[in-house]
C-alpha cells in the first residue's frame, strides 16, 4: 500500500516537473521572440520619419496609424500604409492575410521601403549613405541637439532615438534632404580624420576646429600640451586610437596653383595632400577653400608631411599692393608665346635655376631672346628684374597699338606645354599708370580720368581675389577680357589721376563692388541681369537709369516705347551729341546668315541653355545646331531694363532658334564686313560685335523678298555701370570724380585699401 502511494507521488512530481519545464521553455521562447521583435522590429516613429518622402510629414503618418512613437509596426499598419499610397497591391494582399497584430520585421520593412522609394521618390531625394559620426551636441557646442557632424558634413537627425551609440562609428544611414531618417546599422570601421586644426590639447583631452565647428574629445587625454597644430586623428573600435601632429612648416610667395600641387618661391612645385585644408589663423579662426589662396603673395604658412602639403595657415590679412598680369602675344591673340625677346633701359638680371638662385647679368639696351630650347631652363620659371626700381623692360617680341610695350616691375617667363607664358608683376598703382590711358583718352579731363582710375583699381582688386589665372601664376591678363594694359603709353594726366586717387576703391556696405564700365550709352543704362551667370554679391548699386539731368521716365522694356526712344531722339541725354549715341548698319541677309551660321556652334558650346532650337511641337529646346539656313525673320521676345535686348527669335529656312543674352545677340548678328554709320556721319568699316544690344531690326524688302536687315541702335558696349563718355561730359560740366562715380554706382562710398 505504501509502495503504491509512493509511486503515485512520484508520478505526480514527474508530471508537475514536465509542466514546469514546458512553462519555462514556452516562456523562454516567448521572451526571445519579444526580444527579437524589439531588435528586428520597426518603431512607428522610425517608419513615419522614413515615409516623409511620400509628401506627408511624420506627424501625418502617426495620426493616420493612431499609435504612440515607441509602438512597433504591425502587419495591419503596413496594409494601412499601402492602402493610402495605392501601390504594391500584391504585397498588400499578402500582408493582409497575416495576423494583424504580428510585428513587421526590420529586414522585411527595409525591403518594402526600397520598393516604395523606387516607385515614389521621383526627385531622388532618398539615399543610402555610409557616414562616420565624429561629433554631436554632446561634444560640440557648435551643433544643435538634432545635428551630428560626419565625414560628409553636418546632417540633421529629428528622431527621438539617441544617436550616441553611433559616435565614432561608421554607420549605414538613410538620408532624405540632408536629414538622417534611419540608421540601418553600425560598423566597427577605422577612420582617419585628416589635417584637422588642433586648437588645444592637454590632460583633459583635445579641442579641434574643422568645417567651421569646434569639437571636444575629452575622452583622449594627452601627455604633452598642444596648441594651434595640424594633425590627424585615428579612430578605431569607437575610440581615438592615435593623434599624429604635423609640425614641418614652409613659407614663401605663392607662384601658381595646380590641381595637385602648389608652386612656392624657393621650393618649386610641392605636391598637395588629397585632404588639403586651409585655415585663416588671424582674427576669427576660419576654414577656407583652396580657391582662397592668392598667387603673388606670401601670407600663408604651409604644413608639410610625407613630402606633401597637408594644410595652409593664412597668417595675416592681405594688403593688395601688387598685381600679376599675364601678357598676351601680339594683337592679344594668345596666352602663349613661341619666344620672348626683351631689353631694358637699365642693367638687368635674369634669375634661373631650381630655386632661381642662379643669375645672369645684362647691360642696358642689351636684348635677350628666350625660347623653349634656351639653356636657362633648369626649372619651369625664369625671372627677369631691372637693377633699378625705375627700370623698364620692353618686350620686343610683342606688338601693341603704341609699338613694343614696356613694363615696370619684374617679368617672369613660365615654360608650359602650350608655349611660354609671360607675367609682369608690378605695383597696383604702376599698373594703373598703363591701364588708365589704355581705357580712357587723356582728353576726357582730369575728373573723368580720376573716376576711371578708381574704377580700374576697384576692378583690379576684385580680380586679384578671383585668381583667374592661378594655374599660370597670374591674376588678370592685359586684354579686354579684364582691363587693357600697356596698349598705350603713359600720359601725365592719366598718371596724375592715379596719384590723386591713390589706393581708393568703391565699396557698398564695406564690400568692394564690381565697377563695370563701358564706352557710350544710348541714353540709358541697364543692370547686371543681362548676364546669366549671376554673382551672389549684392549688385543693387548697378541700377538702370537715364543718363541726363532729368529722368525720361520711360518703360523701355516695351517694344513700341523703345522703338520711339531709339529712332526719334527726343530726350536730352548727357551723351546725345556723341558719335556712338546712335548708329545704323544695313546688312545683306545672305551676309548676315553666313555670319550667324559660322558662329552658331561656338555660342552653343559656350552655353547650350542660351541657344535653343524650335522642335516639331513648336517648343524651344537646347539642341546642338550650326546652320539655320537663310534668315527669314528676326523677332524681339523681350528686353531687359533700359531697353537692352535679352531674347530674340531668328527664323531661318532650315531651323528657328531662340537666342538669349545681349552678348550672344551681338556676336551672332555682328556686322563683320559691313559699314556702321555713327550719329555724326562717320563710318566704321566692320565690327566683330554689334556695337550694343540697344537696337531694333527693320526688314528691307525688294519685290516682297527679304534682302537686308537694317539695325538702328544706340551706345557702344554692354551698358552696365559707368559710361566713359558720360563721365567725360559730366566732368566737362564741373562734376567731380566722386560725384561721377556716385551717379553711376548708387549708394557707394570711397575708401583706401592701403
């Protein structure tokens, strides 16, 4: 009996044990499933952020689904989303058959998401990116709470989920419109933060500056103090592994900027690190771009490591005293010379060698000829300098209007694969001695010449900063592309105008302005909108205005109003007696057609968006074209302020085109072999451009057949800024140079740059 009882107890215990074991197993399975759901599931807040590319913001999706941010997405939620978007019907039907409350897995969501992006992201604003997270608001006061700094720059993060676990890791993220909307995964990838500016470093960590933000790495104490250094930071497994400081420094005049190297006086060409950075140390610390380096000046220290320039430190503000001018060949035909022959009115020295350390002496009036085979070429640059400050060198191999041009300062000859490049480095003021007489006759009067000198100095200052010829080591050339230089001899009045305005430039709100100028107005100027490539600068000082004592108050954008203005000449402008104030030319239609067709491809290649071709649907599109046949008609589509042509349509026997911008119009319709008659009856035989785009077109017919196009126009030049002949008339009427300048450039001030 006892044995039987014991057996029953044992059986019960076994059954209870089995039940408990089953409960434990089931509970464990359930717990693991829930844990996996949390790991692999997608929270509502995450899904709502990811769906903002669909045209609805995150709050809209949250309201639609009616759940809390931390709730996980279920199959029911997915069917609601797809029903709303009206896409992927087959997938939607499949999901609707799954238990509604079951959580939707992460991998399945990402697969579905990719399909939604492919179907609905027509603007391609959603992208997957790998980013290394370098800072957040926790270690950088420069960042707001929802910003992180990465190797791709600053990105926003609007989700409430913390990204602290991503710090110092490489993350695969989904980005929409510069905002991270989801972190797919973290990867333990090494990353080297190159050529950063170390502000300070000690036992408390390091403080760095990069991309305009300060970052503190307090988790990396240093044994030695650091200050104002350039270095690399190596991240490994989520922490700073190593800091490499770069201490070697060189400096010298920057002679040229190449794609992969800098040419520095006494060092030659030094390769650039692919992660080169440039910092401004004086005043407020700033990071600049390589485009902010200026040739011809020694204001930057360069940090060198492993034979390459890692960074540049701009140590002091630039004082623009010299200018480097690229001298073109005879008739301004080319940047390159086959050979250079020169002499000087004083003894002079040729410097050559790897560091220009070798010298060759020459006597006054002794000529030297240098070509590509010269034995002076031990590096790519030769420098020639008079032995006296007043010495002038004459280029015997170059012809200008006044003969062989002479130059103060130094001459450099650079050996290039295309030929020899000639550069004249000269003081700004001495440069202007040769610019002013090349741009304005002495007869215009001292006040007009002073206005021209200020314009020329201001113009040159801006172009020094633009670095147009940095690859050659120059800032401007000597042609009409910039300012004509040394085409005419110096004159006493022009030199006086430069001296009496020494160092003066025009500014508006402390910014040096763009002093555009031109020869003669039609009675009205326009604004800078005539140029498609608009600068981000404020150019409100360039206002269209009637050039006379009283404003004519006409809407010259109206075709009928402009027609009367240009043909009747009823308004008393300052320049109304000037020869170029009005002009006419009649061009045979076959001649004009040949000119247009011979030049059309060139202008299309220059900017395809400004030469449009009419298609079969009557719409204009950018399309390569070189021949429209014979011109049948020219129609004005619109004029800019002041009446200058902006857009015309030219109908040809083979095609119809729309031509945009005043320059394209002047170039394509140029009277290259036809006389132009000016207002005083004088005649010019031919022109490479129409004198201006302030003009009208009249068809000349013979027995109902178009034979010629008659152009009636006014002014000479682009019509923006100061009219030089207008300045002449104003000077003759007792206007001072500053009054002239403030008339043409509204709201400006004169300051001295040195």
